[in-house]
């Protein structure tokens, strides 16, 4: 009997173990199903021939981060160059000492100072408003000294094709883009943009295939096909229902920077334009709308609006590509008064929300400029106040420096990046 009992117990134990093993066999595969899936790979950007590769498709500003200098600028002086529109000269500031260290005459009506595509020349765009003697004055950034001016028709602004093969002179009064040799400025070809009155500022798609230009006096923007050398179309920018008040309602009254009024303007006045880090959107500063229009670049449609401050004018990305600074000039008038309601608005790229607002103490007119190489300073011209602002990007603290008459598109040099697309330093 004992032998039988032992055998039975052993058999029963074997049966139980077999059942448990079978159960485990069927349960195990279910645990494997919960393993995380691999993230989809980010597709590389296919650029036009000759254009430098996009290193980070999620941040086209990745190569302009803090102190990421090209070897081409290693011997260049650290300077801020300020074109003074009404005194026809350039003021040079040493940012280390905050002192004016040089001053020289250039052509008539200098509008912007533009780094060349190869970063070897700074061009002063003298468009000689309402005259025929426009010119481009080269500055050697190693010495900070000007060279011989080259006669050029109506150079209000200057850009460079993403492949570096052409300088693009923005002939504002002629409603035209003149593509020229980037060194000699000899004419290559032109693109007429007849419905873009006041064509002036631009930025380029992430792949270099198209550019969007602002049409200041039409209240619209124009999309240019750079491959087929043609105008894709125009987009009229709708106005908001309200905008900010630019002046006190009575002498001595206290002005609230957030005070608004009904926007009576039926047409915008778009100024600067910059692309988002991922290349999907363009932001257009509008002096009449007091904010930034958000544009989908591929579909060429308006998808949003960000209210910033009185007379939104210039746009500059932070060195890490996470925020952008909007210079609000403080007056809806082309020729505003001194001590206006100027300010700077900080916007988060990812959320498109305002994260900070910095007024100019005592009033001012922040216009055009750029961010320092270390990202700690934003330099802007004070258009109606004959001064320059150095703004601490950590605190918003403002320091003022007196310059010439009506400073406009200043540039900070050197800047991080591999090549320049123009304006006051649209580097990538």
C-alpha cells in the first residue's frame, strides 16, 4: 500500500507541474506584446543642389548656437555696426567696452548692414531713397574699415540664395528682386514682383526651394519659387479686431502697455519675417497689427496671430532656437516721435505663447538688430531716438548708446553659423 501511495502522489505531483508549465507557456507571449515600439525615424531634409545640408531637421538654427563660429570669422573684430539712415554714415561700437570706436561716411540712405553668404564681407545697403545713386559699401570685418562702394540700383535690403550663387538685391521702389554675382554684384537676372509694393524683408524655406517676402505697403506677403525663378502667389494678411494704443489719450495720463483699442486699420504693414526651427511656419511682424502673423509655408495660408506690442517690427531667434524676440517700434507711423511706447516681446517657438515683455525705460523705438554670439544680449537700433539698445536676454535690462541720425538695420558681428542668408544676420 505504501508503494502504491507513493507512486500515486508522485504521479499527481507530475500532473500538477505539467499543468503549471503549460499555463506558463501560454502566458509568456502576452508579456512580450507590451514592449515599447521604436520611434519613427526623422527624415533628412532634401535641399537644393549646392545648399549646405540641414544638420537637424527639427531645429534649422542648430548650427547658430552659442559661439559656434565658422573658421572664416576667427580673425574678425567683435563689433556692432550701425547704419544711420539720415546722417549717411555708420557708427561702430565695441560691445566689450560699450564705446563708439569708429564712424565713417557711406552712400546715401544706408538701410541695413548685411553679412555675405561666405561671411567674409559686411555690406552696407545704401538705397538712396527716391534717387538713382544707390550703392553697396563693403566692410572688411577683420579691420572694421569700409572699402569702395559699388553702384547698385535701389538696394533697400540684401539677401543671398541658399546655395550661395547669388546675392539678392531687394529693389524696393522697383518691385523687383535682382539676382547678382555675390562678389562683384554684376547682374545675373531679375524677378519682377509687381503686386508687392514695398517689398523688403524675407526668409527662406528649410530646403531652400522658396522664399517669402513681405510687401510693406500692400499689407501682404509674396512667395517666390527660387528653383523656377517665379512668383508663386500673394497672400493678403487679415487684421485683428483690436490692437495696442500707441500714445496716451491725454497729456500726462498714465499709459498701460496692455491698453488696447479697436483696430481701425484695414491693411497691415508687414516688416520682418523669420522661419520656425522645424521649417513649417513663418512669423511675420506687422506694424499696423501690433503682432506677428503665423503662416504655414507649404500651403501659404495664415494659421494664427500673436499679439506682441505697438508696431511689431523685427524678429530674432534666441541662440538655442527655443524662443524669438519681437522688437515693437512703439509707433504706427513710419516716422514716429521720440520716447514712444517701444518694447520687446519674447515668444516661445513651441507653444507660440508670449513668455516675457520688456518695455524700453523712458520710451524708445526698437527696430532692427540681432543677438550677440553668446546669446546673452539683444542689440537693436532705436530708430526715432538716435540710439542703440543693448538688452540683457536674461533680465530685459536695457542700456542705451547714442549714435547717428535714425539708425536702422544694425548687425552684431561676428555671429555663429556656417553661412548667411542676408539681412542683419539670418545665419544657419
